[in-house]
């Protein structure tokens, strides 16, 4: 009971801070200052992040569920309605500004099967475009973990992020977007899950685990940390990093990335090639037979004994 | 070089050209002998030389103007060759087809500097941790890959707990703190149900397997038992029958004898049955070959159903068996019962 009281008071304190922040958000035009927290009272610096989460038209149910999962996990996310046009991405920074967000996660669905994720710092960039694959949502019954809605998750990166410059930038952006700031509106005061980002095979793998500190089979035993996966899980292939928010010069492009459409067309072409080769050899064989046919001789058996 | 000359010769070079080519051939031949292995290089050089030579010829022939046309054609041919060579070389370059890679490290770093959070921020503001090793596993191997991620997360959780303790951040949720969860209770119930179902399925499968195994064994046992019972019954019947017959015979001899003797005989028969059977079983069979030798073996005669001369001549349709002999069944022993012993037969004959 005591803990409940404590948390309530903590929440109240937070709400206070948040109220102030909100007002300031309304007043301030410059998000950069907000984000860095330079504007905050000098004694205590604050990490202020708000993320606008939206998608393009044409997302499938699976993509939509993934988006919902992210919304459930990140309390500082503001979800918006689908963006109508895929060619007017320059609207996004304005939209984010309207929602007082300094980050944007934009899911772009193409051909109803390919999903791209834009992670951007909105007014001034950068923005990272990634291809999302192997999506498993939280609804799957194999993911047995659970956590408090809106609890602040730990964000874990593996060391390969620090090895490359683009990795460092991605790490920074992801820390802003996926790390829940303490002042988030619906944030709970305890930590019970961890988001991991790992680079493997030059892709970024995302996992989300629940942290269990006691063995459920022996609740009175010694505390022993174990993890249960909550979901969702997905793999991100970085494609490009732009200097601005949804615009600007390309500062990084992944040479290994092959667009899924190209992969599909290559597969189809391979199939077509097989057919073509077969047809060609068929034609050649029949032609050869024609060419090899000898002219009827005068002394052929049929002619002699006619 | 010779091939080249032949090819060109078909088109009909003039003497001058041929001369020049020959001299060139000698030169290039020398070169070839000098630097063995550099064949292709020298050839290409030679080709270029030819081209230039032809060009000269064209210049020369401009004055004469007799074989202008042919020479020009030749020239064009050479030009095409060169072009093809160029194309091939371009292809060679494009074989490892790579997209243009942009990795503007300076710009990336500058951008990172602009968006970077203040390093003075305490850890509690971001809750970001770094795993101090790289994930280095086979991507295709699902199990080890997931294990690596799990390890990373576990390490992250542990470091985060210590860091939280340092920063006096509440970490563990007390058991009396209840709040809305990410997954609803209904969903968690489904998850639990599925886990239960899964374990139940496994258990059921195992039980079924055991049962099946037991059944197989039990069935065998039962069959064996039934057979045994039948056999024993048959044996008993036989024994009783033979005893009865004996008794009948004996009763004819001495009618005073009463039922006690029969009972004793039955008991005797029953008791010594296994021994007798054992003796019977102990009689060794002859080997297969021996039996074949004695009784004959060799399948059906292939022509056993064909007509023979005898079969067509006899008009004996009753037999049905022994069509070859026709008289095979003529023994007439049908219904005669068992053949009597020799002494009895002798006796009857004597009578």
C-alpha cells in the first residue's frame, strides 16, 4: 500500500512537471530547444520526447497491429490518422509540429505487402528510412510475456551500433524515439521490460522482453532474473539516411539493400528464363532434326523396289 | 596472327598491305617468342597496328582510288572489333554490379552532434544501455540467434537494475501494484490456455503411445493364450477318445471291470500328457533335402493337364483324378477305413 502511495505522489509530481512542459510546448516554437532540454530550469535537465506515429494508406492488418503494439508500448507516442499521400512527405514535419512532437515514426506500406519505416527527428532531421521485415506482433500466442502499459522500457543496443557512424546516429535517434522519457504522460513508475536492438547481418533486429525477477514456480525463492518475450519483433534493414526531416541530401545509403520488388521480379525472371531456355532448346532440337534429314536418294530401298 | 592474316586475306588485301602485315607478323612473332604468356597483349597490339596500317593504306589509296571501297570496309570491320572489345571491357567492370554507396561520415557525425542529448543528463532520463559485445552468430540458426538476443537483453536488464539502484529509481514492481497491462487479461487467458493445451497434447500423445505399445504386447499375449487353450482342449479330446475306444475294447474282453479303472486311465493320460508330447516333439524331422529325396519334390508337372495319347483313348470320365493313368484311383479303398495290421490281414486271408 505504501508503494502505491509513493507512486501516486511521484505521479503527481510528474503531472506537475508535465503541466509546465505542456504549457511551454504550446508557447515554444523551437522544438530543438525542447528536445535538448536546454529550456528547462537550470538545476535539472530533462529529456523531452514526443513521437508522432502514423502510417500511409494501404497498410495491412498485420502492419496496423504492429503499429498498435508500438503505441501500447510507448506512452509518449501520439498516434495520428493515416497520411493520404505517399508523395507529400513534406507535410509530416508540419503535422508533427501540430501535435507538439519532435520525432516521427512513419510506416509506409507499398503494394500492400512491403512495409517501410521512417524514423525522423522532425523539424531539422535527420530521417532514417528502413525496410521492415519478419513482423511478429504482440497478439501472437507464442509471445507469453506481459508488462505494464506505459512502463518505461530499457533500451539496449549492442556494440556494433558504435562501430559505424550511421550506427551511432541510428542509436541516437532510436534512443530518442524508443526510450520513454520520465515525464511521459501515461508512464508508470516501474521498469519491467527491455527493448533490444541488435545489428546482425547488417540489419537491426528488434525484440521486446519482459523482465521477471522471480521464478514464477517458486515465488519465495531467491530473486533470479529471467526474460519472457512480449513482442512485437521485427527486422529493420536501413536503406537511407537523409539530412533533413523527410527531405534533404542523402548522407548514407546502404549498398546492400535490394528492394523487395526487385527481389520478386528477379525471382519471376528466373522462372521465366527457365521457360525460355526450355522453349529455345525445344525449337533448336526440332530444327536440328529437320536439318539432319537427308534427301531421298535414288537408290533408296523404297525407290529401287517400288 | 596467322588467323588474322587469313581472315583479312579473304577480303583481298593488296600486296603492299600483305607485305606490311607479314613484317608485322614477324615482329609480333618475335615478341611472342620473347615474352611467352603475353600472347593476348601482343595480339591486341597487333590488331591496333593493323588498324593503323589499314588507315595508312586508305590514305595511300585515296590517290589511286581503285580499291577504296574494300579497304574502307576492312577498316570498319576493325573498328567494330575495337568497339566490341571496349564493350567487353565495360562488361567486365560492371560484373560486380554495385549501387552507389554514400557514407558521408562527416555529415553523419555533424548531424549526430546537433541532435545529441545533453551528456549531462542522468541515465534515468533515457534508460539506454549498451551491450558490450557484438552479436556474432549464424543468422539462419534461429535458436542461437534468439539466444544471443536473450543474452543481450538479460545483460541489459542486469546492468539497468544496478544503474537504477545507483540512481534510486524504482525498478521492481511491488506485488500490490496493479495497473493496466499491455496485453489484456482475456488475451493472457488465451495465452495460458494455449500453454495448457500444448502441454496436455504432449501428455496425451505420450499416453497414447504407451497404450499402443501395451496393446500390441497384450494382444500378442492374448492370441498366444487362446491358441494354447485350443490346443490343450484338442489334445484332451483326443486323449479321451482314444481312452474311450480302448475301454470299449477292454469292456468287451472283461465286462466286470467298472468305471474306476477308466477314471484312473484318464488321469494317467492327463498327467503324462506333457511328457508324451515332449517325446513326440523330440522325434527329429528329416532334413528338407532328405524329405525331398524320399517323397519327391519338383512342383507341378507343366503338362499334367494336357491330353496324352492314353487320355484320349480311354473313355473313362468318372475318375477325375489321375488323368494321366486314368486308373490311378482304382484302388477302391474309398470308405474302407484304416488298413488292418498285417497279422489280422493274414488271418482273414487264411479264413
